[in-house]
C-alpha cells in the first residue's frame, strides 16, 4: 500500500521538468547570474506559479552542480543535481538516444542499454522525491516530458493526496514501435500515475491508450482509462471478475495541442528595430526575390537534409537561380555529444558545402547556413525577412517554429510549407502541407510557394493567424489545468463513474 505522509511541504503548485527555466550566465563583473530562458512554458505558467505558492523542479543544465533552492523573477527554483554519469546515461543515453528516436518513429535507431535504464529510474526517483518533499497536502504537480515518465507513478504511490498531471511534448509512437522498448510496462505504469496525461495530437493519445490495453488489459473508452487503485493488483486486472472487485481510478489521456505566447511574438514583430533588422537581412543577402528559411535545433527529426536536398535539386534543374532564391538555414546546436547528432551535422554540412560549391557565386551564396543559437529578436527579424518558411520535420510533437512564423506575420504575407508529420499540421490546414519524404512533392510545393499570387498568400496567412492568435500557450495551460481539476482523484470536483 502507498504510505501516507504526515508532514507535507509548502508548495501548492509544482512543475517538474528536466530543465529549470533559467540559464546560467556570467555577468560583466565575472559573477554567476541566472537568466530566465524565454520558453513558452514559462510564460504560460508564470501567472499560475505566482498566483499559487509555486515551485519549479529541474536540472540547472550543468553536471555535478549542487545549488540550494533559490528564487528568480518571482519563481521558486528547486535545482536537482545530475552527475556526469547521470548526464551521460539518463539524459544523453536513455532520454535522447533511446526514447527520442523510438518516440519519433525510429527515424534513427534507438539504443537499448540496461545501465541507461537504471540511470533513468534513479534520476526519475530523485525528481519525484523532491516533489514528494516539497508538495503541500493536496497540491497539484505538473510533470513534463519524456525524460520523466516514471515520476507520476512514483508520486501516486507516495502521495495519493496529490493531483498529478503529465504532458508529453513529443509524439507517442504506435504500439508496434513502442513494443520494442524492454521497459514498456514500467513506462506505461509510470504515466498512469497521473490523473490527466496530455499529448500533442489525438493520435498520440490513442497510441497510448492502445499500449495500455495491450500491456495491462485495462478498460479504455474514448479519452478515459480505468486503472485499479491498488498498484499491486495490476497483473490480475485484465480478467473481468478481478476488475469488478477492484476499486478503479479514472485517468484521462487526451490531446492538448501546445502553442506559443503569440502576443509577445506579435509585439516583437512590431518593434521598429526588429523591422529594420529584417530589411537589413534582405539587403545583406543581396536582395534576392525569394528568401526561404529553416529554423531548427540540429536534429534528425526536423528533416533539414530533405529540404536542403530539394533546394539543391531545384537549382540543379534550373527551376530556380541562386541570384533570385536564397535558402537560409539556422541549425541551433543540440545534443552535441550524441553520436547520431555528430554524424547528422557532418552530413548536413557536407551537403551544404557541395551545393554552395556547385552553385554559389562571388555575390550569392546558395545556402546560408548557421550553426548557432540567436536571440529571439534576431529570430523574429529572420521570420519577417523570409518569404517562405520551411518546416519539413519527419516527425514532430507540435513544432513551435511554424506557429512563431505565423504569429509575427501581421502583414499577412509569407508562405508556410509544413510537414504533415508535425502536430502543427493538425491545426494549420491553410499551410502548404507536404510529405518531406517525397522530394519531388516538396520541390513542387517550394515552387508553388515562390510563385503564389499575393491574394492567395494573404488568404492563407489570415486563416493561419486566426488559429495561432486565438489558441495561445496560456489557453493551452488553462485547458490542461482545468481538465486536471475536473479529473483529480484527490479533488472534490472529481466525478469518478
Ligand atoms: C519540443 C518538441 C514541441 C530554435 N533555435 C533557436 C531558438 N529556437 C526555438 C524556436 C522554438 C523552439 O526553439 C523549438 O521548438 P520546436 O517546437 O520547433 O521544437 P523542439 O525543440 O524539438 O521542441 C516539439 C515543443 O517541444 C513544445 O512542446 O513543439 O514538437 O520536439 O521556440 O524558436 N530560439 C532562439 N534562438 C535559436 O537559435 N532564441
């Protein structure tokens, strides 16, 4: 049986995520300072964190750093220490070299190592223990993402008084793929500790429910899953007589498509300095007729190679010319110690070099490739300068870049080319939807975007903007938390039928 705590902590609302929402920076006087990292998640949760007695549990981002809890910009930070070996096995290993490729439809081969799993289990335990220690009686805990899928179950076992939410930012794979995971039952069991499990797309939620049925035989109906209250009875719960005798808890698994802080992007786009920078970018690129843009973490899920290949073929076939059409690719550094990412970088940079060698001129570079991160102002200036935005992911939970591009285009101009394998495609139907594996189809869509009449660009962009401005990240967090309030086992609002 789960043990009940007697002395609870002080926080009523706790976010548990792999990373704290701050980055460590060195001040001008050489001192160590924290800067809030401007993710949408922080923006969405800031009001909730301030309104309630809130805390954020996460890793500060460097190995072997032991830091006492601190407050930054009104948010209480609860740092969790990861050793060099935790970073290697839990983060780079199990999270980013097992779960990440598996959950993105095995675009790259996942590695299964028992010592990585052990580290994943141990680090999940560390995060859970911190939440268990600091949560007030009846608190709400919102756990985020694939790195921490065991935490909901650990919380449920130790603290049945808590209301527990989980949101998965990346896809959840079809059972045929998920079944590869040697620890599939433990992962599903961990997630089922939550009252509400949120996914980006309804297909992800259905994939999860199917895994629950296949692995545990629990009853699922629409977005609801019935889970036996006593975890010790999991194994017998499949048979109908046993099910009847057990007390059931209702878990909701459904989609809550995440969004961006649309208003802050729209505001940045209105800034005269940002607008001036956009004009300057065009000029620096030699005022081409069409600027195409890709912005991604350098990741094999993003389809960067596919779009560069398509662009190169259009040049080779003479359908476009280097003087009039430039491709700008920002590939921000990511997971640089994981072998697959090192190989991907080499491959992309080889291809870029070849295309530039073949087609570049003294005045015109074909692919302007940058392997850096940029401040948000520069990103927005790039979005404003780009006539065509290329989002060609092979699989992506949502893809916020697509939404950011749309949010800044208050001029109702610009064309979004969007992979149908992104969560964003479920909503942004007025984009040019493409299959990135179909290079000829992608090339045709690029040509269609380049040649699209202004009236059609306006019509499409208007419709896209309506979707993104109406559904921002605050609405997303509110709808998740509302569902959580309604479906909490511990809360009086729960109607468990
Ligand atoms: C995961 C899921 C899901 C990128 N380079 C720079 C920079 N960025 C910003 C973008 C955007 C964010 O990073 C990337 O978000 P995405 O959604 O495109 O992709 P992931 O990082 O893979 O995120 C994804 C997301 O979680 C949220 O749930 O949508 O599917 O994979 O905001 O603008 N920002 C700055 N400089 C850069 O160089 N400032």
